[in-house]
């Protein structure tokens, strides 16, 4: 059973960079797409982007200038960096596995609050 | 970007009754949509992919239909554990994958 776990700071200051890591267990990170999705409190889901295990990535055009997703296959981890954050970036951030026919495994989510 | 519009925003249903949720795409997405269920404080769970294929372990009371721009998720004989928010997602034209705004199924 594949499991994903997000880790990283729960509080980030405005204008700084949000950094999260997702650790995948119970399966290899190879040969799948790995996504980041966020959900502002009380709102819907927003796809941030994904990375293939080889390192190729695709981002939401609305966030592309601020987002970097990277992968470390040796550690079975992938990471998200979102720069120049504002209060609008406050959300629960989920890491997930995308099999290109839906997102079949999700982490539990981690709340990141942007506040001074 | 393809816009996914779900209706209604809230659906009030009695236990044991049928719920019908709709999702409309702003342009054709073929059959490349998925449906998710999300309960408070939990991550979404994949219910349906390819518009009509149930994901592993999903009960048969959940069914999906449609193609092109109009899609439906039907839940027959609602159980107490089915009261939740449901999202559709298209993965035909990306980036980005886009989600609908959600339909909340509540107890009548």
C-alpha cells in the first residue's frame, strides 16, 4: 500500500519561500507522476503541478513563475518550493500520485499558513 | 484552461435515496474525468476515473456516466458515510488539471 507524507514548516512569512517535502513509502517513486495540490480553508482544490520520476515537470500556468517541483528518487521523495508567498497561499497542501487517470494516492495534507 | 462547473452546490438527500451530481466542462474532455469524495479533515478519495470506471474498493452504489462536456455521478441508496463533498476533475487538457468547485451532499 503506497503511503505519502508531507513535511515542512506550518508557518511561512509573506514574501518568503514555502518548502515542502513528500516522502513516498510502500512503493517506488519510479514510473509515476507525483503531484502537489492545495486547498485554501473552506474552498476547493487547486492543482499546483507534477513531476515525473525522471524529473520532467509541468506546472499550473497561474503559479508557474513561482513554483519548482523536484524529485530525489534515491530517497523516494519529491519536493515543492513556492516563492514570494502571500496570505492567498495559505492552504492545506497535499502531495499525491497521479496515474494520469486520476489521483489515486494522497497524503494526509499539511496546513501552511502565511503570516508575519 | 478548461473550466469545470458542478451543480448543484449543495444537495440535500435523505438516507437511502438517490443522489445525482452534475459536472460540465467548458470544452470537450472526452471521457477523461475523475470524481473524488472528500470528508471533513481528510484528503480526497478517488471514486471514478475515465468518467465511468470505479476505482479499487469503491462500492457499486457509486456510478459515473457522460462524455464530452456533460458528466454525472450517481449515488444510489445513500449511506451515512456518503455525506461529503464531491469534486470532478478533468485530465484531458493539461496543464493544468482542473477541478470543479464541489458539490456538498448533506443529510435532508
